[in-house]
C-alpha cells in the first residue's frame, strides 16, 4: 500500500489543481516533508540535516571559487556517501557543471554503473530541469533539497519532474531541509556580486 497524499498547490499556474503525489506539503509554504521508504520506516530527519550540512560545505567551496553556491551529496541505501560536489560551471567552462550532475558523474564512475538505484541526492537548491532529468535517468530514489528555486526549479516551482508519473521513473523528494541556511548562502553570494 502506497502512501499518497492529496495536496493543493498554491501558484498562479496551478490554482485549485489537486495533485496526487508521494509527499506532504504544508500549505501555503513548503515545509519539511515526511518521506516513507519502501519498508515504511520514517527517514531520519537528523540524517537529512547532517547530509545537507555537507552539501552546504560544498556550496561554500563553490562560492569561494566564484561559482553559484550550490552543493550536492549522493548517499547510498546503506548511508555511505558515494560522492559530493559543488557547482563548477564557470571554472570548467561547462554548462552542465551543476553540483547534481557532477555528483551523479562521480558516483557512476565510482560504482561503475550509470544507474544509481536506491540512492538519495541531497542538494542545497531545488534542481533545474537538466539535473532532474539526469536524476531520472540515473534512477535516483529520493531527492532532498533545501531552498526552492522560483525561476528554474523543476520539482515543484516550475515543473513536476520526477513526481508527475509521465516518465519511466519517478522519485520521492523532501523539500525545506535547512531552507533558511540554503537560501541565505545564495542571497549573500548575489548581494556581494551587485
């Protein structure tokens, strides 16, 4: 038996639209979401916070290099960290150098498999469409992010990648873990650049 919850998403495009997806959303603001694993054990919020702290460290490292401060960590089903990285698009002259993509590449090379099932990806900012698509192709099981991205967020802000059941794979996600800290690092970075 799956845990499906009915939520009402409040946005200009989706007013009064009811979605059936595998997460809980506290209206009107996104709050920490409860996630149930296949065996129905509740995922440890403390573990999510610890992994998000590591992702924030990678974001700080990216900011120090002049990159947009986004960090990501990929964790296996056993809780082992498979990879961690920050944005590196400018330094590498790579438009695909987002933290999420870099983490997926590192973990795939380490595991010698382009599929990364039963993994959880932690990222400080809601993934864009490119990164969400890569997570679908890699078969990531769960995505945890801190701050929403109202301009390019592809999980809830602009699109519903990975949760709309329109593609061949879907994943669970948790929003709002250390949201204030994740938002603050981005705000501080862009204020300094102005």
